[in-house]
C-alpha cells in the first residue's frame, strides 16, 4: 500500500503537467475531489457504512482539513503549471520537514541528533537544487511565484495532516477522507473554468479520470498502510516519490509528442535532489 502511494504521487506531477495543457489548476483540482468523493461515497454506501450519517454532522476539524487540502492541491497544481513537475516534486518535500518543526514548536516534541543532521543535509540539498533551477530558469519572476506556491502547499499540508491525526483517534480513515474530499470540492468550485469542458476530447476526459483515481487510490492506500505498519517504515518509502518524478521526466518527454517538455536539470540539481531526500528521510524517521 505504501508503494502504491509512492508510485501514484511520483507520477502525479507529470500527469498534472499534461493536463494543464487543456485545463486550469482550479478545474483539475476540483474535478479530482468530486471524482474521489463520488466513488468513495458509493464504495462506503454499498459496504453498508452509511456515509450520509457521518456527513450530516461533520466535525469542524474535518471541515478545516478539507479546506486545507483544497488549498494544497490548488497550490501544488499552480506550481507545476508555473515551473516543472520535478521542481514541484522536490520542493514539496519541505512538508514533512515543516511538520517536524511544528511538532517541536507547538506540541513540544523532541528531536534527536539524527533529525538535526537531517535538517542540515536537507537544507544543503534544497539549496543545491534551487541554485541549479535558478541557473536554468528563463523567467525569474514566474519561477519565484512557483516557489511561493509550492512552499505554501507544503505548509498547508501540515495543517491538513495535523487535523487528520487528531480526528483519526475518533473516526475511520475512509469516512474522514470522504468528508475531506467533499469539503475540498465545495471550496474549489469557484475556481472551476466551466468553459474548458466544452468540446474536449475523450483523451482529456480520460486524463481527468486518471487524476481522480490517483487521488482516491493514493490517500486510500496510505490510510490502509498506516493500519498495518509503523509510520517509521511508511515515511521513508513515500519520500522516494520525487525520484520517480525525476526519472519519468527524463524518459517520457521523448515519447509525449510535445505534451511534455524535457526539463533542464544539471548534475548539481540531481545531486541536490538526492541529498535533500536523504536529509528528509533522516528528519522523518526518528529511530
């Protein structure tokens, strides 16, 4: 289940980049949540879980989690639109680092020497990757906007996962996912460009459905994985997903017929990405 989540998140920025050729960030993000909500509702309904009862009196913290994840999806998609899949995939790894910082500042959690070393290593890796991107970027203003979006996405994801952790003590994982998907869809409706659906082909519809399935399966698989193995095993596995994105962007543009443009990442960029991921793993795994 953890590997399924890793693969889905690894290919997600690539799929988003292709979809952005036809749709805006708001349209893509909202459709993903609507699709995931409808399918998960049907699954829970036919399993006898009576999801409508849970939705009638949702916890306020669950509504906040849904709004946070909506902001995360929109900002992540915008970052991919303004920069590249690899840039977004690497910089979004700031999220687990920020989460540890929040844990120390607000929940009085302790960090060990390994985690402190991880912070240092991750900082060096992010800096090297950032320098490589600056050397190859064509429009500094656009890239700066993309970076702001992805840093915001990382920070707001910490709010989402913190709400989920608190709620998971009292509610089932899939019921919470259903609530989050529904709230996020409602939040993002105002960002949908409805005219984009006029005259689109079956390939565009298929791509939207695949993105919706990605949302449903990635978070569903993650929730199931948490039931069976500790987060200390899950976290480093999931942190590997940017390597999938980097590899995909090396290979797929050659076969995409213009839908994907090859990225310009130098040796320093790949080294920075690898170093950043090693640092993040050291931060998220306490032992």
